[in-house]
C-alpha cells in the first residue's frame, strides 16, 4: 500500500469516527491532464502551481482580469481585522489587505518555502509592517486557534491535496463569527479561459463546505471571470 493510500484509509476512518458525512471522502482515478487523480466529493483535485510560476501571480494583467481591489472591498474588512491569506504566494493580496487593516494584521500562509522567501521580499519592497509570512503544510495552515476574523483563499482551494483536513485547520483558526472568503474561477462558465480543474462551481464549493459545517452567507459576482463566495459557521 502506498503512503497516499495509507493516508486515505486513515483519513476515511477518522471521518467516519468523527461523524463527517460519508460523501466527504477521497477516492482515486487516472489523473487528468490538469488533475492529480485524487477525487474529493466528486471533484478531481487540481495540480498545484509551484513557485516556478510566481511571475504569473504578479502579472500586470491581473489588475484587470481579477480586480483585486474589488475583491478586497467585497470582504468588508474592518481596520482592526486579523486576516489569513491562505496560499498567499508572493503576497500579492496580503500586501493589499494589510493597507486596509492598519490596526490589524495579515497572516500570509503558503506551503512552499520558496514562496515564503518571495513573500518576504515583496513585503520589504512594499514597506508594510503588518504582514507575517507563515509556512503551512498540505493538511494544516497552522493558524493560531480562534485568532482570525477573515480567511481569504484566492484560486487556491481547488489545489489543496487534502481539502477536508485543510478546512478543519482553517476553521480552527477562525474566531466564532469569522468568515472564509473564496475567490474561484467560475466552473459554470465554459468561456472562462482556465483549465477545467482550476475552476469551481458554487454548487460544488457549497457541497464541500457543508461537510465542514460552513454555509454560504454572501456572494459577489461582479468580477469578469471569478466568484467571490463568503461562508461562515
């Protein structure tokens, strides 16, 4: 039995013992061109974009294609909020958010040490003092328990190797009234020029969030290609 197979068996046993819905389990298929062959709740998980693609995160076209300022406005931040940017990469969103929470702070989490190094460089160039890079793992973002007002995941969730475990870690880091904000390319729209497994539908995301006790509280659909979907307990 492979390490991934053993991990899947243990995760399944844990879910059954924890009362997690039976659908919230993993299975395997032959990998798609843009997938890893691991299926969670009917969705094949996408390949992770490595640090070699960091330049894509900082491309000038991102301002018009993803409109980060509108995303941040949709988050309805307070100046004192603590925000976790999960899968923060180079800190593209973390730095912008930091300026909106001058009395708060931003945790820029990523699982790649190389991205953490690039984030440190970006923070220094931007001159912001309230962003803290944090190295997480594929099954736990290592957020301080009950510490975060908002969690932001931009084009990241669909790449999680262990989405159930990661979401449990994220929820553990949330304050009781905290919210999780997902930005994902619209899987319902075939005209969105993104590989299929790097998009998500609202229905699929809501199904997966229900497995961890989150429900949709607000949506923002004014971006060219992406959903902004906000969930809470």
